C-alpha cells in the first residue's frame, strides 16, 4: 500500500508511488505525499519522450493519500478517470486493495 501522485497517459498509470510512515500523519489524520505534479513532471519528461512538449496539467492526473483513522486510501483524481479499468490500474500501481479505497473527484485535477 502506497501513496503518491499519478497521471493517466496512453492507457497506463505513470507517476510516483511510495511507502509512507504513520509518524507522518497530519492534524487531520491524513498522510500525503511530498511529491508535487509540477516538480515530478520534469522527471517524467526525461523518461517518456512523448511528454517532452506537454504540460503536466494537460493529462488527467490525481493523488493518493492515506486516511489513518479509516485505514483507507483516498484517491483524488480528474473526473475523466472514473472508469473501472482505470481504477484497477491505479490500484495496481499503488499496491492497494480496491475495497480499501475511497474515490473522489477533485476540481484541482481537471483537464479539458
């Protein structure tokens, strides 16, 4: 079970999935990743040549955090990604259990 940031590009999940420590819990009982989309995008641009001239907000994206009180992950993501096949790929990428995930749309993660 991991947290992090992701994009959905060319029918695959790409991004940064990493483990976390319960000591990182904030005052709301959440653990969030320190990685940001804007910064990590530069790394992905070097790994995927087709992303070189695309800005990070042009591809549907999201974030996975952990809710300590509920022992569940929360996936905030672009509304375009609410499809079962994509959700399964996100679950696999972050080593999650589907039943332990709360799925939420977030206007911050919006693409045209």
